[in-house]
C-alpha cells in the first residue's frame, strides 16, 4: 500500500504525482467559521470570482478528481483526488 494515497503500489504509479491525493490534505488550508471556509473554497484567491468545479471519476480505481478553475483569471486553483467508499 502507498501511504500517501492508500492505493496498492502498482496502482499508485498511475496517479499523477503533482496532484494532492488526499482531500484532508487539501482542506487543511481552510480554517475559521463555516462561512469563511465556504467563501475561501468556492471563490478565486486572486480576483474573487466564483470558481467552476469539474469532477472526473475513475470507477476502476474508486477515485474522483476534482478540479477548480477560475473563469475570470483562467487559472486552475486546485486539483484534489477523492477516494470513493
């Protein structure tokens, strides 16, 4: 098992290494009251626009990749791998 993402060692090589593979690791940057956390999570840190989220699910590996992109700036704010139950 790969300790970073909980995948078997042979499947871990298929997960891009530049992505955070743990949702808890990604959420660790958010703190404060619930309203502040939701604002930080759903708005661009540069321009304040609402982020657009896309999700791609790999049912073979039970993973979903979440990508947040700002439509105003055009930058990708975050990419997170969520492990499905």
